[in-house]
């Protein structure tokens, strides 16, 4: 490969979920599997979403 494909990189980035999307999945899971999901929901909405942002994309490790 001779160089990067910026358009391809942007398209792939669009497939990566945002933290808010993953957090919502976590909240939904907590509501169905935990006896008291209020603590999980509170931590995510109070601390994590404001800090990590609603539009920040999650990068694979």
C-alpha cells in the first residue's frame, strides 16, 4: 500500500460506535440483569457521559 485512504478511514470511523451508544446498551443490559440498576444508570449519566462525551468514538484496542 502506497498511502492512506482518507475517505476509507472516514467511512470505517462511521462504523465505530460512539461512547453514548455503548453506554445506552450497558444501561439497557443493567436494567434487565441487575436488581438495582439505578446506581449504574446514575454513574454513567452523571460522570461518564459528560466526561467522555456523547459523540466521542470508541477506538479498538
